[in-house]
């Protein structure tokens, strides 16, 4: 059974930082391109960042370029998202999963507000 457990969310002020983690199980993590998606309040799911199998290539949506960094640890089957200089528009539930797949966990809430 495929499992995704996102953690690390919370409430921060604009300009703050958070590091999201995703523990996975039930599939060969190292074989998959992985990514983070997010769902802001009352808006559709949107992709945030992807990292290829092996970790040599990353892609970011324009709104997070230069602020977010995606990484992976294949030995631990984990995916990470370092988020710096957070903005109110980053408020969303964040999910991890294989690129192009609907597989994901329960998500972790990130709230950026004064």
C-alpha cells in the first residue's frame, strides 16, 4: 500500500520559513520523479515543484522560484520542501506525490499571516 505522510506545516508571519517533509512507503521511491502540489483556500490544486528521479533536476512554478527548494533523500524514501520568504499567497494545504500521479497523503497546512 502506497503511503505519503506530509509534515512540517504551521503558521508563520510573512517572510518566515518552513521545511516540509514527506515520508513515503509502498513503492520504489527512487524510481519516481516526485513533486509538491498545494491547494489554496477555495482554489484548485496547483503544482509547486518537481524533482526528477536521482535528484539532478528540479522545476518550480514561477511564484516560488528563488524562495522554495525541493530535495529528496532516496535512502530514507523522503521528499522535502524548504520554503523561505513565505508570502500570504503561499497559504495552502501542501501535498507530496509522484509527478503526474494522483497519489498523495493527507497534506500539511501552511498558513502565512500577520
